[in-house]
């Protein structure tokens, strides 16, 4: 029985009537950019996250980039982050002219290790980007306290953690800026690219609103050189249909993670470790697996898709490695060699979980 990594089309089938009606209404309206759906989604997401402001933008990478720009990060500045993440996290820093400074991760959670952040702070440090990797919140409360102590800005990269919480608050509500992606494969995904910045700071929100729309201030006045990075109405309309279902989707992911846990706890692989007081939303179910590449190949022959996030950490990527030649990140490098992500989406069935785990045991 073949099992894909994600099944985005399946979710459309579940919500087809509502999505078709919402998209049809956008087409009928003739309003496609900076329209009422985007504004409504901003309010709905701000309320869901419990933050004062939400600004919808063109992608998750843009959410990070415009957030950094709005906060005044630029050439000569350093931004501390993890190398065990998607390239967009560090690209956003590089776009501003600032330098990403990579520090090591906690080997249990794959998230940035606060102790390493503290050690990397220098005179040029201006900000920290904490990534809530695979849907498990990083230690945002501890990192926020550390940032406050050193006068640093905290951005949360919530591209993989929509709906996850830490303590009593959602991810995205702990930092100065919470940056989200609605890329189709994320937990809350559109039918194209878009993203959003959440913030409690009204002045930052206004700057991001201006930056996403060519630096516009009112009509026909451009205060700064901005960008074209707006969420279109089609994406906003689809996301508004899906938002009321996100807690149900995330609960189904958690149920599937428990299903994997039960079936795989007999040993042979290292299972994901939940270390936070809060809710992990399992964007990925990522194990550590001996002989990872061989196991992956065996599963692939049986039609079981798997993913490796991330096989080459950012400090070893051609795009970033020149500035990092002497940098050693042992926990990151070990994770890159051993991680294996299993199929994960809300609609996975018990039979599919059985099939994946049976094949995995045989491959081991
Ligand atoms: C997907 C992702 C991004 C980038 O989001 P896009 O919408 O694809 O630009 C950034 N950071 C992380 C951790 C991601 O998973």
C-alpha cells in the first residue's frame, strides 16, 4: 500500500464545497489584491493567536524578511539562529544585509539551544530567530527572557507550528514578531504561496504593511523602497475556510503521532521527544534511524514515502558555507546524518500507519 508524505488534495476533497464557494466569490468580486478576505483573515488569525496585529504577506520567507526590515535590521548586524532549518530562515537575514550566526541545537528536540544563543551574543548581535521545528515549540519563553536581558529582538519562525502552543500562549505570540508560512504543505496551507507576521507592536505592524506594498504610505507616497509582497484574495479566502478546522487537523496529527509511537516503541529507532509544556503539532514526525539512507531506499521500493529534513545544514550549504568554514555544530551535523521523517498529515489512516511501521521494522 503506497503512502505519500503529505496528501494536500485529500484536504480539499473534505472542504470542497466551502472552498469552491469562497474561491468563486472572489472571482465574482473582481477584487484580488489587498481585499476584504485578506483583512478578515488578518483579524481572524490575530484573534486565534491572541496577538494585537497580523499582517498578511506573500510568503513565509517574506514574513521573516519584512519583519527584520521593519525592525531596522541591516548591514553590519548579526542575527543568531539555527542551521537545522529550511533555507528561508537564513535567506531572510541575508536579504537585509545582516549576517546569520548559526548555533547548535538541542539533540532531543532539534530546536535551537538557548545556552548556545547566550554564548554567541556579541556587540553586533541584534536579533534571534527561534524556529519551532517540525511543529514542536522551541524554548521561546526562556529565549524571550534572554533577549530582553540583552536588548535583542526575538523573531519566531512559525512556518511549521501554526496552532502549536507553549505555556498558555500560541507560538508566534512569544516574540516581538511571529512569522508564518501558508505554503501548501504546511499545517495551515493555501493553494499557493503566502505568509503572515503577527506582532503586539502596532508601529512594527504599520511598517510591515507599508513594506509589503512598495513602501506606500497612504496613496501615491512611497516613504521607503518596499516590496511587492501581498497575500492575494484567493489564498486568503481558502485560508479563511481552513482556519476554523486547524485545531481539528492538528489534533489528528497528534493522534497519528501517538499511533506511530505505540507501534514503534519496541525499539530500533529513536522516537520524537516532547519536551515542552504545551502542544507539539507534528508538522513532521521525525525519528532517528540507524542506516537511514538504506532504510529510506527500502521503504521507497515499497511505496512508502519519507523525507529527510535536513540532509545538509545551512552552515554546510554552498550558499552559506564560505562565512562558516571553521564552524562546528556537532548536534546539528549528527541530526542531519540520522533524521528520517515519516508520512504525516491529518487524514492518515490506521491501515497506513500499520503499513508504514511494518515496512519500517522490516527495513531495519
Ligand atoms: C517553509 C518554511 C519557511 C519559508 O516559508 P515559505 O512560505 O516557503 O517562504 C521558513 N522557515 C521554515 C522553518 C519553513 O519550514
